[in-house]
């Protein structure tokens, strides 16, 4: 079976589709992306900048598919510039480093999440909260790139060049395919648990058992919390219990009584985490929050309705949000998950299956994160000393 997922015309890496490039500054890389809003995910060629002194060049080996990728390609978060190469949770192998880089050498395994740059000088950046950079962090894709050509292009690609501060070290022995989703879905759910100190014995609930939600469940269970899952998919009940849930509630957002058990669950939860990817009505959930408890939204940034002042007065409830995690926290999370074998449940796909995978995510049919297997050709993978069991078994990080 061939593992070259690029049609013949893209096998020549100098084919840039007619665009002009300066060969002394930029190098083409094969990628998969959308040429237009809502378009299919197709092969294309992007340019990667030449190494700067603080840059790390990475061959991408595994890249997760986040629902944010789908929102972006669909134009659900406003008009975007196309072509777009999504992908903001990936791991790969370092191939070269700039002269000032001390944390990595060629051959190391490395990960990249949702950001590739920020001002690094504002108070938030100094505190390791680069995601809240006051001038705006540079996102891994679809962001104007202060260091490269045009806008950033993400991890659905064979190669990327990233500023070293925004590169995560992957611990020796880590399972690489299941480490990739930690870079977004893992840290996005871990960060609020750290900030609002979710602890042992507390009553936790997650709404939505998808990519973020199932990571939240696993992390909360590992912290010793009693975890309840609110799902709209009765078929996920068994999986939720297998991942450690103490209770599963099947709820019906469009019904007059969305949560049939609302009365018995009143004032129950210390911490509710919503991963719902579309605008929703909060009214059914606020009464379920315990005194001084928090409702944390990490789901879609659109309209959340149904909030009354009184529902927040009552029990001194907090309604808050949280955005991914900073670089130190992302490293902590990756180290923590690898040390404790907290792994996402993934489905490995080839790049030519991404378009179909998007539809399955939208139909709540992913179990529970799609991960795209390397765009590299097999000989390059061999050079990187990869054990890649066929057909799509996990590969492990091998100590050099
Ligand atoms: P996902 O894999 O699609 O999971 C979302 C889950 O929510 C679905 O599996 C489904 O679970 C439930 N759901 C879907 N549509 C629903 C609806 N209309 N009403 C109620 N429940 C619904 O998505 P994801 O990758 O986990 O991402 C979730 C959201 O977080 C996305 O909007 C993404 O953009 C956002 N996000 C935010 C951050 C951040 O920094 N805050 C970071 C990454 C992603 P059930 O079948 O169990 O109901
Ligand atoms: Zn994401």
C-alpha cells in the first residue's frame, strides 16, 4: 500500500501552484488545506520561512482535528483568508534549529499547539499566559504572520518552522499519536481545572463528550473529582462510564425540559465545563451549580443565552470562560499526561480522509478525536527512525 497521500503533480516540492517565491528565504512544503470557504481539504503547497536564530524546524508526524478547524474552514467565526491550512495540535520530529535555540536539537520530538508567536513582553506573556497577549498572539494558522509570508499555515502539513518558545518538548517514551491532541484539547480543559482548582472529591460536570469533553472527563477523574457527563448522544453512555464518569445524563437541548433530572441535580456541581460548539441556552444549567461554583465555557465563542442576574446572585455562582493555555502550562500538561498515561481516545486517519472526518465531527460521530497520520513519505519517516506499525498503529517516541 502506498503512503504517499499527494497526487503526482504535488510530488515535486518545487511546484507552488504558480505563486512566486524567493528560494533563498522560503522553502515549499506540501500541505492539506481549503482553497476557499467551506471547500474540501485538498493537497496544496505552502512556503515555510528559512530558519531564524530562535526557530525550530519540525517534520510533522501526527496532527489532531479540532472542531475549531471546522469552524474556521466553514467561515463560522467570520470571513477568513484562503487558502487555509488548518491544524493546531501536532507532534513531530525536529530537523534543524537556529543558532540561539538551546532547548532542542535535531532529532528531538516536539509539539506545537494553537500559538506560534506573541509579543513576549507584555505582562501576560511574561507570566506565561501568551494566549492572553495584550497585542494578540499569532495563531498557528490563519493569523497574519509577523515572521513569514502572508498568514500562518498550520499542522496539516509535512513541515513547519516555529519560534522555540512556542514549541513543546515531548517526553521520552510518549505515544506520539495520542500526544498530539493534548496540545489543544488537553490544555484547553486542563487550564481551567488548574485555575479554578478542581480537586479531589469535588463534583464536576462536562457538557459534550467530544474531543475536548472526553479529555476533560479523563483529567477530572484523574484528579479524583466525581465526574458527570451531559451528553446529547445516548450511544456515548457506555464510553463515558468506561472513561470514569460516575453519572451520565442524556439531555435534549431542543426540548421544553432539556434536563429531565434537573430537580434532583439542583445545586449539585462545583464546576461545570461546557464544550458545546454552537450558541446555546445556559438557563437549564445554572441552577445545577453549587454555592460558589463556576460554569466555565470553553466551547464556541458565539452567543450564550439564558443568563439572568438572579441565577448568578443565587449561590454566588460564577460564569466564566477560558482560552487554551500558556506555554508553561501546556508543557506541564503534556508532561503530566505522559507521566500518568492520560491519553485521548483517537481515530487515526489519512489526510485524504479529513473532509469526511469534518462531517463526522459535526454529526457528533467522532470517538473521540481524529488524528491525521503523517503527510511524510515512508522513506522520510524511516530516516526519522520511526516505528510505524501497519496499518495505523501508534508510534512511540524512541530515546535517541
Ligand atoms: P467536538 O469534538 O465536536 O465535541 C463537541 C461535543 O459537544 C459533541 O461531540 C457533542 O457531544 C456536543 N454537541 C455538539 N453539538 C451540540 C449542540 N448543538 N448542543 C449540545 N451539545 C452539542 O468539538 P471539540 O473539538 O471538542 O470542540 C468543542 C468546542 O470548543 C468547539 O466550538 C471548539 O471551537 C471550541 N474550542 C475552544 C477552545 C478554547 O480555547 N476555549 C479550544 C479548542 C476548541 P455529545 O454527543 O456528548 O452531546
Ligand atoms: Zn483546538
